[in-house]
C-alpha cells in the first residue's frame, strides 16, 4: 500500500468510527468501548509520521523538517481544551449536545481523506533526497 492510500484509509476509518461511535444509539458502556476503535484511527495516523515525514526532506533538513511537521500539530491541539470548554458550557450539562458535536467532528477526517488524494506526496519506492 502506498503512502497516499494509507493516509486515505486511516482518515476514512477515523471518520467511520467517529460517525458510528457518536451517531448510533449506544449505551454509555458500548460507546466507551468504541473509543478504542476511534483511537486506532485517529492516533494511528501519527504512527505513519515516523517513516513518512523524513522521506519528504533532504538529509540536511530531515530532522528539522520532520520535527516541525510532527510537532506543529501540538500547537494547534492546544486550542482543543478551549473548544471542549465552550461546547460543554453551551451544552449546559447535556451529554446529548456533546455526543452530537463529536458526531459532526467526523467530518474533519472525512474531508481530510478527500483532500489527501491531492495533497499527500507519494514517496513509496522513491529515492530519498540527499
């Protein structure tokens, strides 16, 4: 499987598991168990960075480029708790609002899967830049 297909697969899997976990009428116990499947997709994408990111940069920039790409997401993710607080506050204690919000969050990996076909650079079988 090439790099592009791998990312598209991970993103589609993430979208499907998010939609299933938060879109179906599940008991809280089943929903918590489904979070394992969500985590496999959402966090599985990051496991590919170890070998994909270094392939994008020439040797002299490999560590810097990979480190910047890998960690810039942490800066963006720092805003996550703010959004969680806003949603929780707006929900007024209603878990239904939170579950519906998390359902719609599945649009992010779905959109990313559609964009990945155009944006992801296929590096499988390519000679690394020196």
